[in-house]
C-alpha cells in the first residue's frame, strides 16, 4: 500500500495521484483552466492528463506555452512534494 500523500493527506501517494488526482494539485489545475478558459474533466491519471494536454495543443506559440506551463506546474508540484 502506498504511503499517504504529503500534499493533501487524503489518499495514497502515487505519481497519478500527485500530478492528477491530488486535491492540492487539482486546485492549481482548476485555476489554470479557468484562466485559459478551457473546459476539462479532471483527469485521474498522468497519462490521461498528458493526452488532454496534447489534444489541446498544436504548434503555435500559445500551444507551446500551454505545454511548457503544464510541465512547469507538474515539476513545481513534484518539488513541493519532495520538500
Ligand atoms: Zn494528495
């Protein structure tokens, strides 16, 4: 059994939980989606998240910023988890 998530203390810790399903990271994603005016259903796995990101991105500069922004938030969340 995975250890308890250090960010929300409500579920077991896994990469899918931390980057997709965690209440802590979800607050960040909700804010980001709101600012970008994107409709989404909260993904519950990293794979589903990345599929969503790719389905909403092409090759424009905006889309590159979108992808980099998502990865930056994932990186910052992971760093917070390790603090
Ligand atoms: Zn959590």
